[in-house]
């Protein structure tokens, strides 16, 4: 088996994670930061945390204008994917990312983890008011939180811990 600390490996497989809550997400990011990780995909921990926090913030602050075809595909996306996400099922690994949510070439892990912590604090605030999803339309607060939890799980599955975390 081949492991690459700073690059994606074609010999590693995505792992399976199951997060019950956002504390699980933060615990996993801190653990990966402590012990190091191997990438199965192209993004580092910092890039993943940056991407996740941008998406969380947009669900509260507003998304960039949706492409013209979003209204056409929304009912199909809702029917085909939303239920699977809410039931915490796996979806294909390759899904397009909007330019606004694509992380920079290098995002420092600790800084991006702090960004993610702040974004999670915002979306878990009892007074949080979410905006409609460009892909799924209107979602309840609980649905939005499940989408975000699933999204974190989906991306963090592509990072394999380099060692067992004895402090976890």
C-alpha cells in the first residue's frame, strides 16, 4: 500500500465515517491535524475545512447566483439526492464544485479548522435562519443541519489518518 502525506494516492480507498453531531466533525478534524493524514482525493484538510465553512456560511448569508438551469434540475436533484443525504447514504465521490466554494491552492489546516469551528457555531445557533438551497430549494433548519453534517462526513472520508490518535 502506498501512502502520500502531501499528495493524493491512487492506492488508498475512501473510508467510511458516521458523524452523529458537529462535535464529531470537529473532533475528527483536530485528530487528523494532530496525527497527520493521507489524501485519497486532491484536497488537504485545510482545503476541505475551507470548502465546508464557505458552504455553511453561504447557507446563512446567501449563495452566488444560481445558473439558469438550476430551477430545471432542482426537482430532480431533490428527488434523487436529498432523501439519500438526509438518510446519510453515500453518493458518488465526484460532484462538481462551484468556483465560489473551491478552496485556494493552499489552505493552512489550523486556520481552516478555526474557520470551520466558527461556521459550525453559526449553523448550530438556535436562532440561525437558513436560506433556500440552490440545489434543493427550501429546507427546514433540521434538514439544513443534516445536509451540512453529511457534507462534512462526505469530504472527510477522503482523508485517512496517518496514525492512531492516542489523545482522542
